[in-house]
């Protein structure tokens, strides 16, 4: 991994930064080796509690995709189409 995660160190608490990084990590796992659908959705729910604004979500996820090549949007969209307990592999 030779890129950085887009985070807001000014407004987010240490716990919130950890939770956002966990979400980005889950998206990476979905692309690289697969991830449990429920774990990704739980991480996304927490991400949305920290980043409730759709425009801020698009900005952060856009930066993440530009850096990593992994799309948060596509991963979450695919996960929403799966059943509970399924594994997501992008």
C-alpha cells in the first residue's frame, strides 16, 4: 500500500479516525481477497455516522478511489445486493 487514507484529523476523534480507516480497509479487502458482507455494511453504517453528508462522503470516497483504485461506492452497492452472511469479492 503506497497511498494514504483521506481522513479529517481536525474534526474527527481518534475513535472516529480508526472507524473510518476500518471502513477503507474493508473496501480494500473486498477487492483483494473478499470480505463478509455484514462486516462491510456494519463498517459503512459507522462511516455514515461519522460522515452523514452525502457530498462529504463522495469527496472522501472519491479521494480514496483516486489514491487506491478501489471504489467505496461500488463495494457498498454490491454488498447491498447480497444476502446476510454472504461474502463479497469484487
